């Protein structure tokens, strides 16, 4: 099977600010109970993914392009850019901010612990 990704524009993703485009690569149904999302996420300039907790699942981010600030579980703010990997373990919280004038593009996979 070959198909196109489903693209959704989301305002205030996970309580963040601004706009994100979520390019769903594999749907929750296609993950067959192993996870919720595999997607390319494009954060518009000056947008963010709100600080939120993962319960029962985990999520790595892989930064493809652009620069941002990863807010880790302990509240630390870590600058990130291309080829950085942000690991969020089950039970942890995190967020992502794009404070730049360019898009921040990353891959996100939410899978069960």
C-alpha cells in the first residue's frame, strides 16, 4: 500500500502557542496498539508544543531542521538543532519552543512503554 500523509494544522499544540503542522506518517490504527503517533511536526516561527506529561507511553523527537529549545522533565531549557534527539521517558513531561524566525521540523514517535 502507498498513500499520502494526512496533514493537520493545529493551533496551540498540547497547550502551546502558535501553529504546528502535523504530518501523520503512520496512524494510530496502523500502529496496531503499539503507539499513538508517528509524524513529522513543523513548528511555525515563534510557536511551541506545550509542556505536557507522558503517561503509559514515551516519545523521542528527532530534529530535522531549524533550531529550538527543548524543555526537559526537570524544567531545564536545552537549545536543539538538526540531528539532535530528545528523549522523553514514560511519566516524564516536556515541551518544545521555536523562538526563531524559521520553521522547526522534527520527527515524533509516541509509542507504548
